[in-house]
């Protein structure tokens, strides 16, 4: 009887093991990556439409401190938009070269991030110093990449 019970267990194991033979387990297909976004504007358009107007607000803090929390929030938000513009200018067809262009864009992004932090802290000096660094990053980049500025003495 005992031998019959053991053979029944083995038979059950073989039958169950055989059920999975030949049929591959279904695997969920990995979701397809979304297509990379296509650049719709140029770096010049980003500069004219976003960076310059936002930078003017950041640079204005040196002349007149924001009057209230809402004005400080606007400075912080516009500085953050400059940093975000830096991300846009370092992607896709907007990347002019892998060297100085990306270095200058990073400097702009870092300065804008510092300006946003200064504005969030409602600190005129910190925001103004970051604004100066932002100006320097813009000026350095324009000296190399802006045709009208390229001929100026360095």
C-alpha cells in the first residue's frame, strides 16, 4: 500500500510537470517607450520669448526689491523658468556643440537655480549675486555664439 501511495505521488508530480511542457509562460510585453519630443522652437526663440523677459525680472531685484510675497514668488518662478530653458537648450537639435555650448548652458542653469533659491529665501543680495552670475553666463555665451557679438573685443 505504501508503495502504491508513493508511486501515486510520483505520477501526480510527473503529470503536473508535464502540463507546463511546450507552453511558454506568458510574459507581459514591456511598454514601448514614448517617442522623443520633437523640438518646435530654436534656441533663439527660447532666448527671446522666455530667457530675456525672465532675466529682466531677476536683474530688476538689484534695483528694487520685490514688495511682497507674490512679487518674490514671481522672481523665483521666472528664475526657475530660465533654468528650465537651459534644459531645453541642451537637448535635441538646439545643441550647437558638445563643448562650450553645454558648458555655458549649464552655467546659465546653475545661476538661474541660485537666483530662484535667493528669491525663495527673499534675499536681495543672494538673488542679485546670482543675477550677476546669470548675466556673466549669458555674456560669455553670446560672445562666442551670437554673430553680432563675435566680432567684439574680448
